[in-house]
């Protein structure tokens, strides 16, 4: 079992969107640049997120995407399911034909892991992830070691380095 880039990128993009939506709709091009994710890949992901009513789109100049629900109502599991990410530790996809068309000896173990993994991801909200990210950014600024200014980091001694 593993979470592929599809699920990871979808969660990352949703955090980026949630962090910036107070300034109006967020463009996929902006997310793509900040997170180093292909724009065409984001377009595919956001199409799925929109169909699952997790985001809404705004057309025209100044358009982009906004969250369609409050952050507290969106879980990591919602995002993963929306982009069709399989969360399955079984070899059989739950069909119980893992070992020569029969149920394997460890089927229940992996099925229980699937259930617990889903329960955990369903307990983590986008609000929680955004709040944690904001706290990390505030701590970095408070330390005075790194301050992000126009995609450059200003280090404590005044040196500016690209990020």
C-alpha cells in the first residue's frame, strides 16, 4: 500500500488553495509554480475536486478556484477519494481472491489496516493542515532566520537567496 503522487499533490494543492483564497480565487498556474506541480496535472485533479464539490471555479479575469466548503468540513479522506486515489493494502482490492482465487491468510489484517487508515485520514481536516502550516510559517518569521519575500528568502544576516 502506498499513496501515489496523485493523492499527495491533491492534498498539497488544496492546502495551498486554502492558504491563499482569502485574496480571491486562486489560479492553478500559481499553485503549479509554488508547489512545482505540472499545470496540466493540476487541471485534471481540480476537475475531479470540482465534480466532488470540494472546490468551485470562477471564470474570467481574476478567476481561479475557491474552496466550495468550509475548511473544517473537508477531510484528507474527502480529497483522496475525490481524485480516485486507491487506499487499499490488500492485494485483491477487497475481492477476497488474493491467493489462487481464494482469500489469503492475511486478508483481514490488510482489510483492518484499510479501515484504520481511512478513519485516520477522515479525522484530519483541511483546517487542521492549514493551521499547522500557518504556525510553521509564523514560527519561521518570528525566528528571524528566514523571511519569504517575492520568492526569495532573506536570511538573518541580510543575504537574500532564491527559494
